[in-house]
C-alpha cells in the first residue's frame, strides 16, 4: 500500500493530537507532534534565558538544541526529549503554553524546526499535527485536515487534560491562553496558521474522538 503524509492543522486544543495519534496507530504510521517541538524550544529558551529578540542568542541556542522523540512502551506514547532529557510533562505546563506562541513567531526557530520536520517525514507514512503542516512543512501532503471547534469546548477539553495530569487551572485562564495563542499563531508573518485550500474542514465541537478518527480515515482510504 502506498505510504502518504497526513497533515492535521488547526486551532489549539481541537483534539488534533488525540485524533492524529489514533489515526497513526490504525495505519501503522509514525505520529509527529510538532507543537511539542516548539514547546521544547520554548523550555530551552526560558531555562537558558535566551532573549526572544536577540538573533545571535537565538542562533547559538538553536545550534545547541537537539529534539528527539522516543516511544515509551509503558505509557504507550511518543515522548519528547530535549538534549537527551525527557521533557514530555514539563512542556505541557501552563508557563510554557503562555510563552510558546512568542517563540513560534521567530523565523529562525520556524526554519530550523520545519527543516527537521521535513526530514522526519521524508519517507512518508507519517501523521503530523501542528499549525503549518499542510501549508509550509508538507504542502504536498496527500491528506490535509484543518480542525476547529468553539473556544468554550476547547477550553473545557484542555482543562480536563490538565486535570488528568493533576494540574488545576481556571477555565477563564485556559480560554484566554487559547485565544491569545490562536491570535498570535494566525497573524504571524512566517507560516501563519491558516487552512490550506485543499484541506478538509473538520469542526469537532460536537464530535466524539471516534467520529473524528473515522472522518480522517475515510479521507485516507481514497488516497492509498
Ligand atoms: O500543538 P500545541 O498546542 O502543543 O502547540 C503549541 C504552540 O506551538 C502553538 O500555539 C503554536 O504557537 C506553536 N506551533 C506552531 N507550529 C506548529 C505547531 C505548533 O507554531 N506546526
């Protein structure tokens, strides 16, 4: 069977990663969470006091950053490592969510991560989720999905996700963070969040995860 690239883009907390993971498992494909890569860079910048506006500091930092994914069989998930250290839990915390979109606008950061993502998907057989996969990373992806959902639903889902990790966050704080990130992500100069012309629109406001997965798999069957 032909191996393809499945690009899943969209707003924050629409269920992109949950859907992408299940689609990848169903097809035996690799799943790549590109948001985790921007989060890992943000963690490095914060820990090392890298100025978001100093090109030299940014270039030096990027030269020292190594991001890899490793499968944790016990947790049954891919986890992100920053310079050999497992940062999967740390990068999901609110202080990273609050800064990540500011780091994601930096064009040197985008160029470095997009190049790495293209390398990771060069053999195809991947499901990649993010903001610019169908427009910038793999404009030739065989299946493109653009996910959206109303912001209250998204905030509630994110709150549940955080709660499952024992992180208690106020619903309004989460909603404000989602709206702020959506705004920065869709108005930045370099590869902004937008729906590719050939992407299927998937509004998950009133859908179950199974329905979302079926929607994507249905589009995939016509392409493999
Ligand atoms: O997917 P997640 O919500 O973890 O992404 C965190 C942030 O990383 C996004 O709000 C966005 O600023 C950035 N991002 C991006 N391009 C991607 C993936 C994520 O700019 N392909």
